[in-house]
C-alpha cells in the first residue's frame, strides 16, 4: 500500500501535487502519522514525508503538515538555535514569504514583520527587489530565500538588500546552488522552457549559482558566513528532520 501511494504521488505533476497538498494537508498528515521523521517547525512526526521536485522528484522531502522542504527546516533550526530571531525585538523584512513560515512569523510578538514581493498574495508591500521602497538602514533582519536566481540583475538586487539592512543586522539569502561549480552559469540565449528547466533547475531560473556566489555578496559589501549547519548536527538529526546534508546557509552581515 505504501509503495502504491508513493508511485501515485510520483506520477502527479508538481503544481497539481502542491495544490492537492494544501487542500488535503490534514488528511495527509493524519494518514502519514508515525515516528520515523519529524518536522522541527511544528514538531509533528510521520512515517514518511511526501515527494517533491521540478522534473525529477525527490522522495521523502515535503512535510505533510507544514509543507516545508529541506531548506525550510534547516533555516528554522538555524534561526531557532543560533540566533535571537524568536526572542529579540527586531524589524524583519521577508521576501516572497514561504507558507511554512508566514503565519508563524506573523504571530511572533517580538518582531515587526514586513513581507514583500512583486506578485505573492502574502506580500504586505508589492515591490521590485531592484527598486525597493524602503529607507536606508531600515531592517535588522532580511530573509530573501530562493529569490535571487529569478532576478536578471542580481547585482542591483544585492545592492538594494545591502542598502536597507541596518549596520549590525543580518540577512539569510538562500539560493539553489551547485557547489561543484566554481563559477555561476547563465545564458539567456536558451529560451526553450524544457531546456532551461533541465539546465537551470526551473524554467524561470536565470542562472545556476556556483561557489562564487559568496564572493559576489562580499563584493557588494556584506560580510558573509558560509554556514554548513548540517555539519553541526548528528547524522540522526539530519535523517530525522529530512535535511540535505552539506547545504550551505549564506548568512550575511552589514558591519558597523
């Protein structure tokens, strides 16, 4: 039965699967309830997570309860264990807010939480990341995750992020990254959507970031920590939380 269920899930196109997941989340969470894997965001445990992926699906990565992926759970653990995000009084800007975080962050009494995006219905302020309507040095914390790979002029976007971050503040700018690449690759002459999805991971990504991503952030002025947070966790924790071993969290700072 379990194998049949996975086969059916893997045969469903990703956009349809995600829509079904939102509608059927309580049913899926109840059906998959178990003790093998745990979502640290809400503490609920399951016998398996759901498959997810653009094109080639990854098995056991999408939480049935929060719909978080590996990167969301890793970020949650880092924010909870290594920062004052959940306790300190801060003004926070969140780009393209993820469903796994949105209500939880909105309900935190310690942060002044602002969301922004050009299209997201969850955005308080509709804005272009390359031309933001915020003052210089306005935010203590900026979360901008899996956004920059969609932006043609990522240099301008990074400059805007630097401008609005307070001195002494920090940001987390996760991106899909190929750590086997020394340099970032982009080619706007490739226009076929299937070919772009094959090369860039998604048809609407404009580049594949390599290891030089961190140096590009430094060239803007940020101090950058390349945090391999999974290396600080036990193998049991990595497996239980269904994390991607070796994923780097780019933590950036605007020094005083």
